[in-house]
C-alpha cells in the first residue's frame, strides 16, 4: 500500500511540475512582453494569456508543494513503522 501511495504522490509531483512549466510557457512565450501602446486587440490577448500563465504557474506550484509534502510525510510514517 505504501508503494502505491509513494507512486501516487510522485505522479502528483510530476503533474505539478508539468503545470508549472505550462504556466511559465504561457507567461514568457505566449503572452511575452507587453507592447508600449498596443491596440485593444493586443491588450486583450496579452491580458488573457498573462492571466492563464499566472493561474497555471500558481496551480502548478501548489500541486508540486502538496505532492512533495505528502511524499515526505508518507516516507516518514513508513519509516516509523
């Protein structure tokens, strides 16, 4: 059972890393740097892509930290028994 839990928390860590990488991609490459005086269409596009990148980065960080803490707790509990 503990091996399955370790594998499950490992997959949570990997999915957190994936979400974090997707958020960084959206923030850096998809949204990019904002233009100085962009037209309204580019402002909207930047706002959407930037918001998606921010949300994905935050979610990825939370999922990664949750998986990491869960994995550490499972390892500590399994060593005590």
